[in-house]
């Protein structure tokens, strides 16, 4: 029986990448040792990092105006690094709040800098819904604007990009990076914890406009210093080398699979299949307005909550893993990142239909 892992993060990685990594585990490139056991400053590892960066630049069409950093500390590490690096004396950082993660970013930033949080939800809508970015009440002056294009827990995605005449736009793309085409030039900082669409947890990727590296910000730990990491090629200290290696393998796999456009088409097909089934079922529901439903994280509820345990137990038996919703929102959640094949979503829909039939 095929098993499908719907975990929100750390999430499944492409099976082809995992098989290759297994093959190379103890002997990488005929060196007789693992990629984990060589110096990060060795010629072989530096070649890997160069290849990795070039591949990401091609995939996301990232120009020379941006630096790419490979950092420690995952998504939340960046919740701290962003204010530490982008703070400006006398200015306020604007945090757009549209769900659990964007709100968490606000709380962390408040430790370091002056923050104005603005609610971009449409509270008049019965469903979870986000106001069009053109209606966000952004102040005329700010040190930067932070938002989260995909709220992993709430299952909300914002497809338009906010803009501002002077303040840089900072986006937490942890759970949507590489899932659809974006124009990187509309952003000033994009960051992502790796464990959803890139590789193992712990690694964070930061794509930052080079002009922003001149900002002094606040006193900060060296390993969170963007300018220092840029000067040091992300090797101020020993980077998470195995995670970096796997990220390079995932980027390779993405390029071989036709790149981001092809991946986006698959992701749309996967999401449509699941949402359409939920919308047409009297047994399940989703609480997010259609225009801002996440293509990566699909929360859903059984109309009869008392069947939750039975649902999860039968799903596990059917090889459908990690469908339990986040503890904050309850219900179920199917995370269907790049690595999840359409067949996995089809298996889930088939199971959900069967379960509904047996329990109606
Ligand atoms: C998972 C996630 C994070 C947190 O990542 P960690 O690596 O656990 O710190 C932050 N933001 C978003 C949108 C996420 O999905």
C-alpha cells in the first residue's frame, strides 16, 4: 500500500530526492565519506553551494540585485533576524496580520523594534477572508512592511503582493516558496524555513535586496547578521551542511520536473481536486473564502466533530498520515506541498468519500 504523508512540517520530501540521498549517504561523490563529514570550506562543498544558489536563481528568476543567504534557525529565527537587521531609529515596522504565523512574527518583532500591527482580515465576512492588498491601510512611512503570503495553520493564501512607495516589503514564504511563480522584484526580503518546500528543518533561506544590507539595524548575534553572512558566503559559522545538500537536491528535482510553472499547475490541480470535493460534500467543510484559500495547506472539518478520532484512525490504516489539524484550530489539515503527488490527493479524496458514506 502506498503511504502519503500530509504533515504540515517538517513535510514529506520528494521520494526521488530521498532515494538519491540514501544512496549517497555514506559515500558522496566517491569521496568515501558523507557530505556531512567534510569541511564546509572544502572545494567539493563550495561547489555544491554554488550549484545550489545558481539553481534557486534560475527557478525563481532572482536577479543580481538580490543576495541569497542560507541561515540557521528556521522561520522563527527570521522573526528575530528581520527586526534586528531592518530596524530604523524613529521608524515603525508594520506587521500585517492575517493568521497565526504573521501574528507570531509581530510578537517577536515587538521585543526589538517599534511595531504597528494592522489587521488585514475581512472581519465582516463569515468565512476567513483577507482584504484585497489595495485596501490594506499601510502608513506612509515605515521601516518595513511584513506579511505572510501563506498562513500554514489557517489555510489562507494571499496571491497579490502589497506595495509601498518607500518601505521594503518583507514576506514570510515558509510554506509557499517555490509552489507558484512570483516576481521576486516585487519584494525586498523573502524568507522561508526549509521544512515545507525546500528540505530539512533548521535551515532558512533569505533572499534580500542588496541595498538593504547597508542598514545598520540593531546590535545582533553574528549568526543573524545579514550583512555579515552575505560577506561570508553564509559561512560565518558552520552552516547546516546536510540540510543545504538536500535543498540543492530538491532544487535539482524541481528543475528536472519542469520548474515552478509546471509545479504551480500541479499544485492548482491538487488543491482544486480537494477543495471541490469538500465543497460538494455535506459531510466536510472548509472555513476559508474561495479567493484566499491556500494551495499548500487545506484545513477541513467534519461536520460531526465526534467522528474526528475515527476519521484519523481509519485514515492512518489507509496509509494517509498526519491529517490532524493544528492544535490551535482543531479539525483536519492536509498539507499538499510540492512533493505531494496528485495520486496522494486522489487517495485522500477517495478515502474521505468512503468514510462519509460509511458514517452518514
Ligand atoms: C513553519 C512556519 C514557520 C516556523 O518555522 P520554524 O522553522 O519552525 O521556526 C514560520 N512561518 C510560517 C509561515 C511557517 O509555515
